[in-house]
C-alpha cells in the first residue's frame, strides 16, 4: 500500500516520539516529523495512538501432533488469531517427527503445513530429537536455508542425553546457532507423576506438584553450565515460569557468561497455581508444562521483565476443553499439555505492563518485537520502525477498553485462559508488509499471503 500514518507516538528501538511513517509497497519508506502527503497516499490519522513494530511471537505450536491428538489451530486459524492480536510474525516450534527421521524432515513437513495457509510471515525453529552421524552437519546445512535455531528437550519421549546435548552445544558455538531448551528434570517428574497416579492424586491441582520449581530451575542451571562449558554456546531458555530459574541466569551473566537468553510467557506473569484449584475439571484449561507457579514467582518474573528477561512469547498450544483437555478429567496425566494465547499476548502485556507502569513502552516493544527480531535473525527486516524495514506495523489505541472473551477471540478453540480479563489499549490497525490485515475491527488478510522468512544466525559471542 501507499500510506502515510500521521501523528502517532512512534515507538521502536531507541525511538519514542510523535511522528509520521510513510509506507511504500511492502516497506517503510520514511519516518519523520510532519511528512507531506504524496498523491495517491492513504492518510491514516493516528493522533493519540501508539505505533509499534509488528509483534513477533517466537514460540508457537501450530499443527502440533502430540500422538493421541493434535492442537486445534493450523497455520490459518493460528496466524489469523495472531494478526488480530497485533502479531505479524511467528517462529513456530515444530513437534517431533517419526522416530529416527532426519533433521530436515519436520522442516519440510512444516513448510507444507504453512504453505497456502499463513496470514502473517513465519519461520521455524528446528527440533533435535536424536543425534546420529548426520545431525550436527544437518544443523549447519539447514542454517543456510534460514533455520539457525534448534530446540532440545530435557524431558518427554525425545529428550536428549547429557552427551548429546553437549555435542549440540559445541556445534552451536562453532557454527553460531541458537539452542532453545525445554528445561525440566525428566527423572524426578516421571517418578512424581507415577507416584501421584498410584496414590489416586489425579485432580488438576496435583499437576504443579508433579513438576516442582526445583525440577525446572535445576535443569536451567544445568543447561547454563553446559553452555558455559561449550565456550558460551548461544542458549535460549524457553518459557521461564519461576523466579528461582532467573537467579541462575542472573548469576551466570554476572560471571560474564555470554550468549544466554531467556523467554517468559504472559501466563506465567498473569496467572498462578490457584487456577488449578478451580471447581470440577476447569483447572485442566491451565494444564501446561512448566505449570503455573506461585504468586511470588509471578511477581519475580515481572521484576525480571524490567531488565533480565529478553523476550515474551506465548507457547500457544491450544486444545479444545470439551473434546481434548477433558481427556484428563479423571487423571491430569492424560490431559494434553498446553493452552491458547497467541492473540492475547500484546493486549495483555500492553495493558498489564505498560498501562499499569510495570514496564516502559520501549521495553514492551523490545520484549514483544525488537528482541525476538534480533535473536531469531530477522533484524532489521523486522522488529524496528526504520526506512527499508518491512512495513509490519501495529497502531494501538490506548483509550480502548475491552474484555477478553473466547467469543470475540479468533483461535480455533473453545476457551481463553484470560476469559473476562479487562484490558486497556488494543491493536486497532495491523499492517503486514504494507498490507492492512486489521482495519478498525475488520479483517481483510488472505490465507497464504504470509511468507516464510529465512532467518540469519544469532548475535556473535566474543572469543
Ligand atoms: Mn512450547
């Protein structure tokens, strides 16, 4: 489109001033004060509004197959919901492929799943589910095809052994790749879950007790030490849920460890383990791994958001309550793990963070857009409002008050973890590569318009 956004508070990296932004085609053409309209340009009056670079959600699970069931969102419905919530790019974490499959198997599978479906731009992390003679070399080869980040699991069926994780970290350091980790202690959690089932402790309220903070924090610390042993391999801790884990990250950084990054999610900032005590099987709506933690952990994460936490992503992993989550109604261990949240992230963090003055507007933009663009290798194409960057732009109206409710949200699922939550401020315009997707409550995007974004390698670690 050819458009001139006038009079917005433009917020980006080292940027916070009233100004105008010109869009020409798919890119930002100019950022300045009192830009003169050109012929044929649509003028968007944004006085009193806030203009931010489009949100980037670096942790989603669309089309995820967990064996006995699949998440409810595909690349159309999931990215549609993302767009409504002000997110213009996702980096999806593919599920595990068939046992023994090569590293590129899931990348090919996910390219096919996203093709013709995605409304917004997307990328994929790789997932390492075993090591064979090829895996390490394939990591480097796939990085050349725009996949410079890989996830390893310390729990679940395809967890890697200590020596495998170490080899992956060494390769990541050598080839400048980012290793994302799901850190939980598999052995203790497996034991506790089994014990609870044997003792009939199968209500949702036992879920957090089966995955204690110590089991997550310990695994975080283990990964930090191994990354350090691998000469500061680039390490990304996903979905940090608790304060204890953060102390290990702070300590390592204080000791000078480089290449260490951490993500949290809105659910760990806004919800807590009292959700599991809701009547009946309602608590299953919040059954996720790691679980929701204490009020104190929640507050500790807000403090961490000011400086230490790099990224807020969603871990969007939706299952229908009635037909999927209730599988765990008599035994929480039978419930698929995960919750929706792709659409709620930016409205919640803006309202609870910025409007309630817990984080600054610029910090909000860093956490939701600029930092993920940099760490996941899409900067300055994305994550910043600058001439030459993609015109991925969101206009937030800070005066709008809204109540989040599943009926008005767009993910293909029958509940929101934030049902009834009042927010102030909401994305009013959502523009992706110069195309208006949301215009004051009207969606006009098309499935398949979203592009695969080949990503660059993460920031260098000094020798
Ligand atoms: Mn996840």
